[in-house]
C-alpha cells in the first residue's frame, strides 16, 4: 500500500475534522439509564421501583454535570411488541431532583402501560438541558426546593458509601 493510502487508512486525510477526540469539549445532549430484566415482568411494584432507581441514577448524572433537564422521557419494551414505547414530556421548570424526575417518569409510564403487560426493558431519559444559572428561579417562588437541592450531593455520597447497585 502506498504512503498516501496508508495515511488515509490512519485518518490523516481528514484535515481539521478529527483533530480531537469524538465528543471532546461538548456537553451531553441527553442522559439516560436503562435496565433489561433477566425475565419479563408485569409486576407494577417492581417496574415502578426500577423507574425510581433509574431516576436516581439520571438525577445524579445531571448533578455531576451541573445540568438541569426540562424534558423527561420513559422507554418501555413490552415483550409482545417489537418496538419500545417511548413517551416524553417537557416540565415547566428544568430539574435535577430525583423525585421530580421519577414523578414525571412514573406518570408517563402509568399513562402508557397496560396492567399485566409484560415488560423486558425500562429506561429513563432526560434532555433539553439548562445550566444551574439558567435553571435558577427566584427563591421566593419555591424556597423548599432551593433548600432541598443541597441534600442531593449528600444522598449521592451515601449511595457511594453503601454500594450503589443497578436495579433488580
């Protein structure tokens, strides 16, 4: 192989297109976590507990990236349907709080899941990000929320200490 072809094979002909690692210096466009069950389940308690755990994991990644999300999406892959069912909703205010993400994910799931329907995969996704500065609202509107934001990093540290595990 000639030196020109060898250089092209190594990406040397790409010019300025690939001067840095893919994804370097870019913020995430979405954050998600999914869980695939070993066996299909239709147990509402198990499914909602999984949504809660996935919401915690998503919320933690939002806090680690200092982002707040406006759009929450759920994904459920029922056993007898070839394609997953995805539903999304945009919140009035961006959030990084686990319980707010979970409340929205659970509402979306309940609206679209038929009781007794077997599920193989569940996912929670967030997008439409804002930074802490752009997501901030006047404290007088929701002082309890402003105070509650300080507890989440502590909760994350406790999860680290006591072994953060994947959903059941």
